């Protein structure tokens, strides 16, 4: 069975000695084998959170636009909607 090769790329980062020491300590405490794996994991989780929050905000804004467009429009209800409303009113 062949295993797929994962294409990798390099990412360089300059940081202060203080930051490096903090990251190394957190890496050791968290049980990561390397500083790189700790940094990659931390950045990945933070990036996912940011993306998720932004997508929720965008979805919320889109929903708000659709809702207010529907309320503020002067469009006549469709026949199907009129029939559904009539059926609802008759059942109550």
C-alpha cells in the first residue's frame, strides 16, 4: 500500500529570546516533543478558531440581510404561502 506524500513548505519566524523561552517552557509542560510541533499545533488551533468565528459572523450578516430584505420588500406572498397561511388559520 502506497502512502501519499504530503507536500511541505518552510516558514521562518524571528522572535525574541523571551518569547522563545516562554514557548519552549509551554511546549515541555504540554508534552510536545519539539518546539516546532507545539508552535504548529498552537497556531493551527488559533487559526481554526479565527476562521470559524469569522465565518459565523459572515453567515450571521448574510442571514440578517436576507431577513430584513424579506421583511422590508413589498413583494406579494406566493400562492403556496397564502394557502399555507389559510390552512394554519383554519386549524387554530
